[in-house]
C-alpha cells in the first residue's frame, strides 16, 4: 500500500505542475482527497506519505499555449498600442518587460522587488514613473497621482516624508501639468523627458534581473 500511495502522490504532483499556479494548491487537495476516498489507506500511511511529499516541491511550470509560448509570458498584444509604441521607440524589449512583469488572471503584475538605488529621492521618482507606466496598461495614458506613489514608497521602505513634495518639485520637468507646488489631488502625466526617464528606469531594473 505504501509504495502504491507513494506512486500516486508523485503522479498527482506531476498533474498539479501542469495547472495554472494559482490553482495548484486546490488541485492537489482535490486529487489527493479523491484518491484517499477511493483507496482508503490507513491514516498512518497517508500522513507519512503526505509529510514526505512536502520534500518534493511543486515547481512552477507554466502551461504552454498553441503558439508555444508560456501563458504567463507577456506579448505586445497585452498592451495598448500607445504602450507598444513607447516600448519600441525607446528600445525596451519584451524580454526586459518579462523580467519585470508577469500576467496572472488577466492582470499584469510587477515582479521587481528592488528599485536598484540607495537614494530615497531616486527611488521615489522611479516609483512615480513606474506607477504611470503601470496605469497605462489599462488606459494607454501614462499618468499617476502622487498619493499612490506615497503608499508605494512606504511599502517599499523608501519613503522620505520630509522631502516627499520637494522630490517631485526638483524633478518637475519629468511631469506634465505641474503647478508651483505638489498637489496631492492632482493627476500628473509624463512629459517627453519623463517618458525617456521611464525607459531608462525599465532598462536599469531589467538588467541582471
């Protein structure tokens, strides 16, 4: 019985590896429960084998579509035309984009965990540019609200509350619709310089990722 259960667990793991990542845990649970209900191994056998199976990780192996590409791989068609043109014009390849973002349940989500700078002011500006870029996935327009950036700076441990507004003012040439001072209710678009700086940021973050 033990060897049969061991073989069945390995078969279940192989099947689970072919499922979308967000469904793997539930798939494993359903398949295992179905087997246990059918075969009725002893409790000690089942517990022993399940514990041992934890030493064999379920590897992330994305499903492959008919075109031979990963279902998690981002393609130009995942983005609005304006974003596609921005990337092409500024030399940002989709190889780079796939190092920084992934697709899950129809959403494009960030992979990067570091902004590759030790300066809080630089991290803040990079997050502002990235926030505008990520907002464009839905609308094609690269715009952001500064309070979105404030929250992201806090989450990524690069928040300098004393200089938050000043950092924007010192880099105001990167943003359209800039007034005399930072306005937490305003929506800022990226200027031509801002879009160039965004492209530089994407290339920097993708390097060695």
